[in-house]
C-alpha cells in the first residue's frame, strides 16, 4: 500500500534469507519510544491499523509504530519448512527487524502469540522491552482454546465473497463475540482472507496448523511463568476478553497477585482475542503507552 494509507511497507531479510514484511507508521525522528505490534498466530499486521494510526498521529506524542507480519503471514514470504513457524525462529526474525530498523528499545503490543513472543524476546534481548501489552494471553494457556483454534486454522472453506466469509466467521466465533456489529465482522473477514487472482484465500500459510497438530493438547501444557517474570520490572497491561478460552480468569488473577503493578482490563462481550480497534481496548492501550512515556522521563 502507498504511504497515503498512513503507513509504508518495508521488507527485512531474516537470518535464513526469508523475506519479512512490516508496516511502518509515522516518521522516524521522534523523542518517544516506538511501538511494535505483534499479531496472533494466524493474523497479520493489518489487525493493528487503527491503533497504529492513532499512536503515530497523536498530536502531542507522535511516534513510529511497526506492525509485523510473521513469516508465512500477510505479505511475508511463506517458509517451505513448516517447522520454522516456531516461536524461537520468530523471535530471531523479530530481532532482525528491530536491528534493521534501528530500534534498541520499544513498547510492545502482543496479541495472543504476539504476547508469547514478547516474553521470549525479554529472554533473548534484555532491556529491549520497555513496556508490554499482553492481549488475551498469559503464562498459562487454556488448552480448550488451542483445541478450538486447531480445529479451523488451515481448514476453513473457501468463501465465494466477503459476505460468505463473514458468515463463516460468525459460525466460528459469534459465541465469543455476541455483540459484534456488522462492520466489525466485515473488517475481521477482510483481515482473515485476501483476494488473489479473483479468489479469496487465507492471509496465512495453511501449514501453520501443523504447528498445533504436533502438540499433545491432552497433556498439561508447560507454564511460562519464568518467561513472564522477566516483564515484572517493566510497565505491563494485560487485556482479557470476558469470553476468552485462552486466558482464564484464574490466570489473570494469578498474574495480578504476582505482578502487583500490572494493569488489567477485561473487555465484556469479547473472546479470544479482543479487537485492537474496539474503543475500550484502543483507549486503554493509548493511555498505557503515554504512561510509559511519563515513566521514561
């Protein structure tokens, strides 16, 4: 897309040469920390468009915003080896992106898998994470949600048009998002499928499902408290959808007890994951980012 859409497309080479895409919003010179947005497992940088525009165009505190397409998603190149759709590889990809763009420190907004990558990045690069927004994810993952996600990623029928795409999404997710309006369903559909040669295709490599099929979800999943603990000394906001089947109320409560300075917000009538363009979510993130600025001065 052109810069007139509010961002410019940039591409960075991963360590293995694979081409990674990112959207860059805002001008480079800014006294404020950049914000790096990391999407969910099968989502793309487009999910953060409204939030990124709001952050980059803030009249008082404009800043650069970088929204990432992981390998195999969005405009990033697909990997011929699906085993590379792995958090360790994706963290290395993220490090290559941050290095290429000259970002030694940033505030990170991570939806689902993106939140897990924030934790992993804190392990790999101490000091780079100066603030963290975890959108519907924590150190304990509810396997119910992973089983649900495994049931549809890479297996969705091919919709004839976006109206049919909306119908598919409603069948999958209306129980988690009972109050979502038509405009939001349409936007979600247009960020789940893209037009290619006159057909709608998923905005991700369907081989992603193999990463979930390789996990035994009947066995207890290892927790990630040791990773999440590395964020305890930076400002943190955790957002939970009230209907989430990935981040439980119990896990959020445990996080609040363990990290007393952490901010928490539950969004009613939303599941996994709360939409970043939902007004309450956007307002909370904008306020949080400004609060991190204040702590840095």
